[in-house]
């Protein structure tokens, strides 16, 4: 009794530190973005090379289409990620600047505001004020950023890193259908690509479901069906165009 009561009352441990928590969330976000980028690379490049093979059996034409698709997709992902993370970063930095100014110009109001947040979370007023004072003394901006804005000032995402990461993950995903389609023999390349893509989408679907704490079964199925559908559509389009033009 005493021991468990004590351990309940003294919740110290490696999992209690805010920086660790923030760092973990950030790593999970990066991992999620990487898995989604790879998934995009797999599906879009598989669609391109399957569409091309529907239109032509010319191996170099299929390869050119696949490589162009890979490059365009990676650039597009990188640019999109750069723009979106830059916007997020700008707004986070602006909010932090505003908070910093408020802390300098009206510290009393800011202290009351911070205490109010902890009252809202269930602390009584006296304790909330004590907590707010202690946090303000230690790191006023960090405390306000975390409680009011949900931002860790030491952990603002870099647009350049995000852009490179999504380009890299897209490229890794894209290489799978590109290599199976261009390296395998004519007799098996379509089915080998379809099988490799389905297997890879099972993995990305499983990992992204687990990262989001969802049950993997349906996520895996949806992901595979989506990829197969994309390949079926582009193969049909490629075949129709190939017949028209060829
Ligand atoms: Zn504030």
C-alpha cells in the first residue's frame, strides 16, 4: 500500500519530461510523413509504368516515363512539403513573437492567463497560481508556448529538412515499381510489379495504421485496393491510347 501510494504520488520518470514527449511526437510525425511519402511514390510510379506498359512494349519508353514520373513526383512532394512547413513555421514564429512581447509588456496578465489555463485543467486557483509562477520563473516563454499554443519553441520544424525527407521517401517508394517493371523479363514484369506493389502497400498500410493507433487489417486492405485500382485505371488508359496511337 505504502509503496504504491508513494509511487503514485511521486510520478517521476523518464516519460514525465515535456521535452521527451515533444521529441517523441516529432519523431512519430516524421515517420508518418516518410511512410506516406513512400506510399505516394509506390502508387503514382506504379500507375505510370503500368500505364506505359499498356501502351507500349518499348522498354526504354517505359523507363523514361517512370523516371520522369519519379523526378516530377519527388520535386512536387518536396515543393509542397517546403511550402506547407514554411507556412506552419512562419505562423509558429509569429505566435511566439507575440507571446514574447506580451510577456515583456504585461507580465501580470500573462501570469493570470497561464494560471487560468491550469484552473481550466482542474487545479484549484491557489495551486494553479503556484504552478504558473514556478513555470514562469523557469522558462516563461516555453511554458506559455506549450500551454497556450501547443508549440515547443526549441522544436520548430525545418522546411528544408521536411522537403528533403519527403523527396527521399517518395523516391524510395517509386524505385520499387520502376525497377520491377524495367528489370524483369517481358513475360512476368506486369504481374511481378503488381505483386511487389501490393506487398509494399501492405507494409506501408500496416505501419501507418500502427503509427496512428488504428487497427491494421482494414487499413492494409484499403491501401492495397487503392493501389490496385490506380494501376487498373492507368493500364486501361495506356491500353486505349496505345491502340489509338499505335
Ligand atoms: Zn501567454
